[in-house]
C-alpha cells in the first residue's frame, strides 16, 4: 500500500464541525496530524486506496496529495550585469 | 455638527506642493470615506457638481468638458475632477488624512496608457541603478517618497526563516515560529532573510543602501522551508494558518512548484486563499522563474496560479519583463497579478557577508508585500480583497502584455 501525506480542505459550511469531519476521516484511515482551524484544513497521511473514500466524506471539498514546494532561483550572475544579461536568449 | 471632510493629505502633500495643484483635470483618492460624505464634501468645499458612473449610460467624458464638474468612481474610491484655479486652491487648502491627491489626470493617464517616464518613444530605455542611498527597486516603486512605513500592519514572511541576529533586525520586534519539524526559525539558507529584508528591512541599514520597504511593520516570520529551501504543502499551510490567526494583513510566500500550462490550480490552495482573504489576509506568491524569454514563457506556478492569490512577476531595471519571469497563457486562467523589481535585488543575508544580491520572482514577491503593507496603513479599512484591489488599482501600467505584468508595477502610496 502506498501511503502519502495529504491535505484535506473542509467545506465552509462544515468548518464549525471540522473535528467531526476529522474523526470521520480518521475512521477511513487518515493518520491525522494537524487541524488548521483558521483555514479549515486537515493534515495527515493516507493510503492512496482510501483517497476517494475520504474525498466523499460529507464536508470534505478537496483532498490533495502533498507536494514539495521549492524555490527556484534565478541568481545567475548574468542578471546582475547588463552586459551579461544580453547573453540571455 | 459633523466636521467637514477635508481634502488632500497634509502628510502627503507639502504646502508648496498644494499650491502647485494645477487647474484642470485631476484624480483624487479617497482613503476611507463613504460615498455620500465624499460627494457632499466635493460639492461644498469647492462647489463641484459630482456625478456617479451609474448616472451615465454611455460616455462620461462630455460631463467633464466644463470646469467645476466631477465623477466619483465609488467602487474605486477615486474622483475624477475638472477644477479651475479657485477650486483647486479650495481643495488644496483643506487637509484630511482620509483623502489624498493622486496626481493631475494627465500624469496618471499617461502611466495607465503604458508610457514609461523612463523611456521616451524612440529612445533606448533608461536603466535604474542602486545608489548609495537606496536600491533601484525602491526608486521604481515610489517607496522613497512614501510617507508610510507599514506601522501597525502585520506582515508574514513564509520562507526559510530569518537570521534573528542580523544587525539590521536587532531591536526589531519579530514574531517567529518554525513549522519545519526539528528546525528552529533561524535561517541558514538565506532565502528567508533576504525576503524579510526586502519586505520589512530597516529604513537605515548598518551598511549600504536602503533596501527594505515596510520598516515600521510588525514582522511575522514563519519558517516553512528547510535549510535547502525545500518544504511541503503541510508546512506552508500550517504557516498560512498561523499568519491568518495572527491577523497578518499581508502574507508573502516566495515558494512554489512548477506546473504545466494545461494544469489547473489546486482547489485546496484556492479554498485556503479565499478564506484568508475573507479573514483579511492577502496572499502573495511568485509567478515562477522557469521562462526563457522570448522563446519560452512558462506557466504561472502553483500556488500563485490560484485566483485568490496575487501572482507576482519580475521586471528588470528598465521595467521590462525579466527573462525568467513566468506568465499567463491563452486557455489558462492563471495570470500574473502584478510585477515588482526582481533582478539584481540587494537585501540582507545571514553570515558575515550580511548582504547579497539576488534575482527572481522570489525577490519580487516581498517587494509587493512591503508595498502592500504601506497601502494597508494608508487604507485602514482595506483588507483582504479590498487591499488587493487597492494594490492593483494603484499600479503603474507597463508597456507589456497584461498576462505578463498584470495590473503593472506596484507603487507605494505617496
């Protein structure tokens, strides 16, 4: 079984019962690590086979497999000097 | 009896300047004034006849053919007036911090049409440069002439942390928290210190030119990236949640991951950003650095591609689009929202060097954050979507496709 970190968005109308939604998700296999009440998001990990079932939980509007965020810089020297910048295609 | 509203901020317009308010068409920005009060004031202070856009089915321009007339764009908080010399003096003589002169109309219109004062038609573009006093980016965004510092505004930087011992931040109240397991908020990578420096660096740094914008803002540092400047959605979302809970009006996150042109935005991030806006927090994220213009224009990356997040592109010292700056594509809803300086940006760095120069939309994003903090101070009731509207309405138009520059180059309030 493949397990992935997930973020689960809870619907606006269900935010006042986000802990109930979390409990339902846990019963479906969510290893629940955080509840972000101010933005209505649950964090945790889930076996991918259970992803659709969690998505179908009343009050859940989105389930996203966690992605890495990474900065990609453009720190090359060519951008620091006009002459060098001309070399950019 | 209510004190009459006054026009033209004493803080933003010196007496000398007030006397120079020209007769003719001018634009006034209302900071925090109801429509009825604004109309009443303009009528009583200067005897102006004021109409609303809804009064006209077609073109409002004939209305302004005569002096003494004006139109109040109530949704924008802006009045377009045609005043004679006496009316101009009458307006200039009554100061109030809730109203402000933007400019004579011709100057604003010129910028809106895309004419760049740095570049006359047929001439080579001028190139801004760092001076001993300030970086080129501060010059380009009008920060140096702004009367605002972001005082009372909470700005969150979601990044690799901050070197709290940096001399330019010593004595500064900084609220920090790490959302990266096992790591403190202390920045080792340098990316976070750089971004915090641009957004909220000091008015007078220990060395070199001024590089920071909102030096009076309350700085909230959420570490969501590790020492290699990598992080996960969970870290980022936890950082957003923390910033929203702490009432940060501006949340700058110089991070993201590339997407294909055909990819749609992440519904979860959009939901979160919409909630942040509703709670009064404006989210900013870089458009991305994957383009190789002019041959390749890469799509706006995630999470900046969400409609409720302001995607920030980068411009160079001639105010041209940076070669690496991602942009919008036909058939995709993702667009650049605004642009800011993003090449050869000077800011704070951890370690003994103390400063470094960087390029990228990551560097442009905190520029927007700093300017947004100044605008938030200038417009106390503008938060969330309203602050976003002010940010975009006050941009300077550039001679480039909107898909690449959005509303244009962000501008600090005068």
